[in-house]
C-alpha cells in the first residue's frame, strides 16, 4: 500500500454555533506536521466554500457540524489545504470570498495541480491572480 500524507480538519465553533476557527493539520511522509488555521471573521467567510469542497468529497452535514476532527482523504485534504493557504494572508473580505469560491469550484485534479504549484515561489500569488485577476480596488 502506498503511503500518503494524512489530513485532519477541525472546525471550531463559538457558543452560538457559528464557525470560529478552521484548522487543517497535515502529517507528511517524513512524519513532520504542518498546520494552517483561519480564525474569527475570516473563518466564517470561507466556511461555505470549504463546506462545498468537503461535501463534494463525501463529508456529510452531520460530520461537518460535529466537533469531531474530520479525517480527509489525501486529494480532499490537498484541496482544503489549498483553500486555506490561499486566503490566510488576505485582509479584504471580497478577495477572501472570491478566491475561496474559485478554489471550491476547482476539480480535484486542478486543485492537486495548484497545491503542488503553491510550493514554488510565487505560486499562491499566481493562483490568486488567476482567480480574481489581481484586481486591487
């Protein structure tokens, strides 16, 4: 059996049940762990796009709404990681939602390609420009 990275997604909610944090943990083939976390208002703005990605990957509503960490298949995990990494440094809500929705609409193959490209210098910038044209308003 081939080894692959292991992805776990944790959805944190506030007292009112709204999404407060989205965290993705990845254990790579060498056993190293990397984490990406989107907090607060930003988490709420990408929740629909992430939910669409996870739903398309077979994660159902009950799993999404529970506090239990979600174990993701590698292709699904890469897609989720790409989404979180692309929006994490952004500040403008319109760019966050546009880029999150653009990534959610990608096929698994396209997301895997861009996941690999973002490991290269300027890969995330190129992805953001592809999705929103790099428009600065």
